[in-house]
C-alpha cells in the first residue's frame, strides 16, 4: 500500500521557522543601525543650523538675554526639530544643545552624547580651522573650556569621546 501524503513533516516546518527567525533578527539589526545613522545625521544637521544661525545673529546679541541659547529662543531662530526646556534645546538622540559666548566668540555645546554621536560630531568637517569663523572643537565628559584664543584640534577631539560626552564647537561671533 502506497502512502501519498503531500504535507511537510514537523521537523521541516521547525527548520523553516528557525530560518525565518534568524532572518528577522538580522533584518531588525539592520533597521536599528539605519535608524541610529539617521538620528546621527539629524543631530549633525541641527547642530550645524544652530551654529550658522548663531553666527548670523551674533551682531544683534545683547547681554540682557543672558545667553545665546535664550537669545535664539526669544528670537524664534531655531529649528522646529528642537524643543526648548530649562535654558537648553533638546535635539535628536536627546542631546542637550546650548550656545554661550559674547560678541567676539561663541560655543555651541552638545551634551549627553553616546560615543558614536560624539565621534560623529567631533570628526565632522565643520570647516577648516580659522576659516568661515570656525575656531575648533573640544570634547570632554564634563567641562572642556580652553582659553578663548586657544585653537582645538579635530583629530585630538574625537579620541576623547566616551559615553555621556560633551562636544563644543567654537566660532568667531560678530565679524562686522
């Protein structure tokens, strides 16, 4: 007597399910990395916008505002992608962005960065040091405050990145 069963055995079905599971986990990993890269790109774009806006408005800054951050907030000269809370902007990846300085120089400080975001910001091409008002970059886990005339080196900055890092970009302010 012949058995003409055309179905699959339980072992074959379990093998197929295992393969689908492995492919799903791999796909989720790729999606997660893509999402993180997108957030990093957004962070770099937002920091760049804040720096350029601060540079454009620097000659209008008045100490009565208390800080560049408050000046940008009151002027409504910041991106809709940023939220303002407690004297700082909250950006992509929950980073805290503040701007401090005077009419001669200002610093865009981005705090609360993970190692990857820190390296991305510190190693980004913000412009050649000394051109377009860019003076340099500083990285630290807390405060990093070189003197106002010291130039920071990009290659040294990214090697200082770690968890919960702060990246500061320094610019000339009012050049009129």
